[in-house]
């Protein structure tokens, strides 16, 4: 119980990443065609217009792996007190958000980019906490 209470912030932030990325990955899997259709239009005036499915696949993999690493990180933190897997999950989450941010900026979707920045802040806080 002490481990849970002593690491409540880290665990809550890891849960935030699990929900964010596993839900997003699940959405891409269950509605692949809808996502691809929308994103092809979204990126139609960018250099990414011909490789949208490849890029969505890359994002899908990084989101799911980040979510899974975060989940395993919670388990490791609670069972051994170690944080290295949680840190890997947080760092991969930050990298994934940077990829998404780059795409939104390239597509000139500044509102979407602002939304990603909101997710980036707690993610970077988590990286900081796990490195301390």
C-alpha cells in the first residue's frame, strides 16, 4: 500500500497514458478505413498525402506499445518499486505525441496541435518524475 501511495502521481499519470493510447489504438484498429479516409483528406495538401496508411500504422504501433509499456510499468512499480519500464512508456508516449504534433502542424491544424500540447504537458511531467 505504501508503494501505491508513495507513487500515486506516477501511477495516475501512467493510467492517463494507458487510457489515452490504448483507446486511440483500439479506435484505429476498429475503424481503420474511417480513420484512413478522414486522414487522407486531412493531409491532402501535405507531403504525407501518399503515405497516410503507412504513417497511421506507425502511429498505431507506437500508441499501443506506449500504452502497454505504461501498463507493465505500473505493475513493475507496484511489484518491485522499479520505474524503468514506466519511463520507457512515458518517453515513447512523448515521442508519439511529438509525431502527432508534427503532423498537425504540417496540416496547418493549429487547434489539433494545441490539443496535443495539452497531452504533452502531463507526459513530460511523468518523464521528469520517473527520472528523479
